[in-house]
C-alpha cells in the first residue's frame, strides 16, 4: 500500500470507492454475504454487478469467466464477515485474481488491529500481504476512535478518490482527537502484540467452553466474533433477556440482519476481558441454554 485517504466512517469509504473507480466498462464481483455498506457502495456505481456464493471459489471463478470482457474486474469481499466470523480465503482469491487479471478489494473493519499474528488483518492472517489492491477499514472499532474510516491502495487509486469520492469531498474531516488516538493505537501495535496474543487465547477459551457446553458457535476458530446459533428469532431475543438477568449483556440478531431461521447471539471477545469473565459468560450461557432447551 502506497497511500491512504481518510473518510468520516468506513461506511462512507465503501460508499465512495466503487462509484469513483468503476465505470460501465468494468465488472465488480462481490461475495453474497458482504457487508451492507459494500452492497450500497456497489449499487452507486455503473459497473456490471456479479455475485458469487459465500466463500465459494468455484463460483467466484465462474463469475470471473463471465466478466472476462470487462475492462477491469474487481473482486470484492469482507476480510472477516461481521455476522458469521468467517474469514475470506484470500490465498485462493488472490490466485484467481492473478489467473484472470483481476484486482482485489477487502473490507477489514472486523480485522484491523487485532486479527493476524501482529494484528495487521486478514491479509496477514492468510499470508497474502502485498497482494491486495485496495483495503478499506475503520478507526472506529478495535482502534477505539469511535469514528473514521480509510481506503488504502496505490497512489493512483488514492489520487482518484481524492478527486471523485463524494463522501470525501462533501463531508467533514475526522476530529483531531480521533486522529491522535488512532495514531497512538497504531504506535502501540507496532511496539507490542501482547493484546493480539491475549485476545486469541481468550477467543479459543470461549469457543472451546461453549462447544463443550453443547452450543454451536460459527466462524473461524481464531476470530473473536463468535455467533452463538439459536435459530428462532423470538428465542434469540428471550435468550438475550435471560442473559442480562445473569449479568451478561448480549444482543440477539435475526432477519433481516441475518437469514431467516439463523437467528443468533453475536458475541465478541475483547482483550479487555479476563479468563474469569470468559468463564462467567460460558456459565451464564449454559444456565440459560438449559433453561430454554437449547442444550441438555
């Protein structure tokens, strides 16, 4: 990555990048479970729009072949998917991009600062650093800024966005305090990866404990987004209410945020948690799960 441009939020970054970079001569090929901000951003551009089945590399190759006549082919995927904790297979994606002369865009909002051996994100985790053409991410999640997003890419891409990305041109700048706090967090991660290692250990502890209790927890074993699958929307809401009475605040997600019949409690482990916190949460889930007949 040679350069970067700041936006008020990552949603704004996703809203600005596709319209600015793609024309009706191009094609954008998007994972079917990409984040809403990616979907909305793609809707704003005039490129041919293709979707591939979630994480399905055979279907991605099929869509790339269909888009062979386009001037530019842009593969678009979340690095980590926010509702499932799935990790995009970037090794396979970059290989297909090389085969079909395509570019790769990833959204790293749920990876920047904490995922991968040193917290540098999904490209580091998958061993493809330097092979991703455009990275969008946020200063407002793990980095703690509360607001702010960015697009990182080649100098040519960033120059184009500075001239054409409407959320950048017609919006306010990021507050100086947010910029300062975010720069400090980047400095912390450069010096010390203990937070990343601690988070990984706590994530493994939570996932293992929940599985042992009988719950189905989706997502990559190494990622701290841990969706506890419930199925029924009403039941998920009731579980969330019961968990609050047990002293644990969680939120139930159901349609239209996730597909029908796949309601869940979307938990997120933090490096600020202790092992006692993790064990307390597992104990609370176990009690509520037995009460509601989710586990034995």
